[in-house]
C-alpha cells in the first residue's frame, strides 16, 4: 500500500470582520484565503482508482467543508508556517465526510491569504 497523492482542488474563501476593518486602516476588513489542496491516502491501485473515480460526487461537500474551515481560521492558524492546525482540521473533516480514515495527511500545493 503505497502513499498516493489525490488532488482535491482549488478553493477560495472570503470573510469579513468589523474588528479586522477597525484594526487595519484603509482595509474593508475582508480576509481572502486561497488554497490548492491534495490529500495523501494509502491503498492498493484499485482502491485509489475507485476513490478517484467517485471523488466528483463529493466536490460540493468538499468545497463546503474546506470553505468552512478557511472562514473560521484564526489569525494565529493562518500565520503558522507549517499550517498544522488547518491541515488537521481539513483532514478530520474530510475523513468524517467519507466515513473513514481516507486521508493520512493534507498537503497545501498553494496557500495565500490577504486582506482587502
């Protein structure tokens, strides 16, 4: 059972905060988080292929789960260079979505956050 990287997609989330606007003069208080994510799973070739074929049925639920986590992320979580908390939250949420421990790890292929 080899570890296999499964591409989950690109996601973008934005959230507003009056507090953030107050703390950053000239800012609208809107934080944008952009993510490109893959998950590492172990399985036989047949298991991986079967999972990838069925992944499209879950795209909306995957997007909703990741967006929820990104919107709720604290400034501290977003400043963590290892993104440990975010990766754990996403892995846990997706594993619950699939009803089993599907992913061993979450990998950020791209991550960016900025304020408007």
